[in-house]
């Protein structure tokens, strides 16, 4: 155990003990502000596909209402990570995706048709296969639930380590109400969100919700380099900046309840994103430049959208049996252009013996020319309702996903106007995924205080790529002058097929991705939970998760992933229910870990031959830990919330190539990663929030609030830096005898604190509120991902995506 772990563990224990002791006072105090809908003083969740109270649900689960999300400054899934034990995130630029890791298990490449995530996202009970668009926004929510541990029985594919369930606010019958909120802040931030509930008849109601949020980019442009022989106008010095946001979304929901036995919730949602992608920034800024700046010769461009329709019909066949049909359709698409080299290797103005600008291959531009991901799902549920000796649920599920994308890569020497280096276009015309499943789960109430749960799910997944083609530069025909083949692609002929593109671009060749695969798996859940004492629940469970195999851009297949999780938990309330403490301890055995990475292959002269996404299976990984959540009402006006995680991860046998540093075409690039820790898995992390109400004579309240988050150091990839004891640096056959000299700090996020604060004024009738806030008070440079550019031809220049810098603003809210 490191010093950081020891200090952090001691701090957690002291915090929980102090909070518990503070509750021993005799004066009655209200329960800490409940994060979601409450019934008889307890929180209602639907983690088991039926309504249960949070404290009686034998699952490790975190839940938040829209009010709690707003107080915590949570506007999307990236902000949520600070408040959920074991939840971490990364950001991806050219696809504008958010990548989630839970309990150390995740996939930083699960943002296109290439890979699937390990943490499933559900919106109103419907799976969202891509972590883009409105599925990551959180506005007008009834609640947000984060389920930790495999949810393979009731939630199915890709919930191998957990699920994020977003439940939007539903229309209310007979109630006219609404709210509007305006936010303004630094970086010219301005946002509006609101909702209005409209009753039409006694049986029909609509709800309209909307949100917009924009701010300028955080990364300033560096001036064009003052080097003879280059075109300064090729560099971006003004206009939209990287890390800018400009998102808008709207949702219309309907509730129709013509009788006590039937109800229908239907919603339609649209999302637009005209912001800018994130970009890697230099870990060590060049002299005279700021960390939040970039030397860019590609202007950012994002034009993305998503639309979705979601439907849930419930019919009570009898007083004790309910039939539900849950269906959804979504489309995500658009285009993005980003500077993939991030200005890591500035041009020198020199040329080599062949007349190529130096440095070689220094310019990289990635462009999603177009993309469209279509998804539909259908689920039938038949389940018991009311009080029964056995609660049961049976279901059948089908989903179909059809993905299309054209993704271009252009590389030049020196900079944008330099000589040609390499280019490729990856055109997936028809990549499909079909998933079928049947499931059942039953809870036997063996006694008033004892319950036994068992569940099974059989999943059958099929994936195929029809007509997928890679169009890559090969060589210039002898019949043409050399410069005839050096125009690059740069999104040219966007509507062309692969064959047409080759005819239009001399020197290019086609490779095929046609491939198909099928995988089946039976997953299970076995659990016992018991009321150990009044307001105290204990549980123990064994559960499994499954993620199907993968089809690759090289027409290959990757085996599935499976996870077996052993867990015990305790949920208790003490001191007249003023203290809520939930604990979970788990051990996960992860098999077949699908490792995805981009690898560029070069010839002996260092020239690019091809670049592709490689997916391989690690033998597996082990993860175990302890999670704690506490909510305490210290007095009538004081509230404290703490969440914390202690965890350890270990990668099993895996031989892989770090494509960020080394040549993937050479055997000596392979290293053994056994024993490495998984990415985004700090040994200890914790968040504490405290707020106090100053009650005025009028009944109005002034509420200051402070939140701080702490993490020990963590790795940003499973390579754990660039030092590996399995490499024999003295081997004369090793073409990289100096491997390991780059060290580990470039791939490691150091331990850090990140704090937020706010002060809120609320009127006595709670219809109006004004709040001032500041986030990331320390203005820390918190990395979410690490990369390198320039290797293997040059010494690598290290880059990182960052969480936002210090931001501040004002928020005003009115309800009616």
C-alpha cells in the first residue's frame, strides 16, 4: 500500500466516523435531501425493472434527481463521474464521444462501429449503443441511476460491468407546471434549459423539455511559427477553438392513460452539436506557450446530430400480472474534422535529400466525412405486480444496429502545405449488429426478512460487415509523374464509393473488410439478501456479464468478453434515519478483455504502409475493491454526502504493441503487459459535498456548498507508461534497445484534488433561485487520456486530453 493509499484510507475512515458521531444528537432533523423520487421517506429506483426503494434494492447503485444534478454542477455524464464510486471517463475527439470506465473496466476505443462499450447506457429503459449525442446529456431528468456490477440478466449485452440508466421526467396528468433556468459564465458560456408540463385531458398530458449550452473553446491558438519557407496562412489563428461547446436538445413526451390498467409513455428527442472536438495538448508546453493552447493547421469542425423515439406501454392483464412493450429507435450521425497531430512537431522549413519537408509525417488530419448509426430495439416483459411470495419477470429482446461511416486520414510532411506522406479512407457501408435474448428472474421471499434471487439470460449476437472497404495509398504507377499521386484525400468526393474513389485518386488500392461472426452466451445471477436489523440490509451475489465478439477492419474476428463478479453489500440507516451508509465489496474475474488500439505500420525507411484499428483479446484481468456512499443530515440545516472507492486491478497475460510509440510491424515492438494495472483505475478516490442552509426571517435560504474530489495516481492506458521489466534491452536482435527510456509519467495521472463551490439563494416558496458557482477551483490540469506523436521516426511528443480548466458563472431558475 502506498503512502497516498494509507492517507486516503485513513481520511475516509475518519470522515465516516466523524459523520456518524455527529448524528448522535437527540434533536430531530429532516432526512438528508433525497436525490430522487421519495416514497415514505425512501428513494424509488427501477434497477430491478420494477419500482423498489433504494435501500431495499440489493445492488450497488447510485441515484440522483435533476435537482441534485444541478446542485452538483452536473450537465452531462462527464460531470457525473466525480460523484459515483469507481466511475471514470475519457473523451475522444474526432467522434465527439464519451468513454466510460467502471470498476477499472472500460474501453477507450468504443466510439464507432469498431467496438462496443463495457458500461451500457440506457435512456428510459432503452439501450443507447453509442456514447454520443443526447444520451450523454442530462436535462429534465426524473432521476439518473448508476448500477455497478454486471447487469447481464435484466439489462443484457454490454452491461458487463454496469449500466447508466437515465430516466427522463414524465408528463403528469392534471398538472400545469414548468421551469426555466439560465446559466452564464466565463469563456462566454451561455445556456438555457427548461420544461413545461401540459395537461390536455384527464387521461392525456404532454411535457416539453429543452436545453442549450455553449461556451468558447478553452485552447487558444498559437501564432504561426516564424520559419522561413513555410506558408503562415496555413495555420489557424482565429475562429472557433478546440474544446468549444455548442449543443442543443429538445424532447417532447406524452403520457396517455385511458384506464387504470393501461398507460403509454412516448417521447421524441433531437440533439445538435456544432461545437468543437477535444484535442491533445502538449504535456510539456513549448517555451513561451500556455498549456491551454495549440499550434494547429487544421480548424476544428463538428456537425453532429441525433434523433430518437422511445415508447413504453404497460398493461395490467390482472391485478397481479403486467405486460410491458418497450421499443426505441435512434439515429446518430454527422461529421467532424480535427487536427490529429495537435502541432506536436512544428515545421522546420528544411527538406531532406528527397525534397520532403521536415519533420516527416508531422501533419495529420482526421475527418469523419459522414457517419450514420441507426438502431432499433424491441422488448417484451411479463412480470408479477403487487405483493407475492415470488416476484418474477420474463422477457424477450431484439435489437438491430446498422452503422455507416467514412473516416479519412491525411498525412503530410512538415505541415498542411508540406509534401505528401500518406493518406487513407475507411468506408464502412453496411456494418450490422443483431442481438436476440430471452431472460427471466425470480425473487423468492423465503421469509419476511429473507429473499433469494435467481436469474438467467440467453444472448445471441450476430455481427457482419458487408462491403466495408479500406482505400489507402499504395504506390504511384510508373505511367504517372510522382506528383500526380500526392494530392491526399481531405474528404474529397464524399459521395463516392470505394471503387469510385480509387478511380479518382491515382496510386490508391482497396482492401476488403467483409466478415461476419456469431456468439452466444448464457449469463446468470444468484443472490441472497436479508434484513439483518431494522433499516439494515445485507446481500451477497454472484453474477456474470457478456460482451459479444468483435469484427475488425482487417476482416478478422475477436473473441467475446465475460465477467464473473462476486459481491457483498450492506445498506443501513442510523440515528433516526439521519445517516444513510451503503457499502459494497466486490471481486471481478474478467476474461477475454478486448484490447483496441490504432497501430501504424511502417517500412524499413520509416514510411507509412498502412494504419488500422487492431483488436486482440487479453487473457483477462482481475479487479476488486470496496465502495462506500454516505448521506448525512448533520442538523436541520447541514448536509454531508461522501462517496469513496478503494480498488485494485491487475491485467493478466497480454502481449501487445504500444502503437503510440513503436512500429507495429516489427516483432520486437511487442511487450508483455502481465501485472499492469487497468486504465482509469485509481487505487483510491473520494468525493465529499457539504452544504448549509442559512434561513432568513422571510423563510428564504442562502446555501453555500462546497465539493472536493480526490484521487490517487492512475494510469491512462493499460501500457502503464514506457518501462517494462520483460524487455531485454541487451538483446542485439531487438531493434529498439532503448525502449523504456520515455518513462512512465507521460502515461500517468498524478494524484490530485479538484474542488467546486457555489452559493445559492432560494425564495421561501422555492419558486425562484439564484446561484453563483466556480468549478475546478485549483485550475488543475487533469488528464483524461494520454497520447504520443512523432514516434517511431522521432522522439515522441506527449499529448493529453484535459478536463475543463477553472470555470465560473451564475445560474438563475424560476418555477411556475
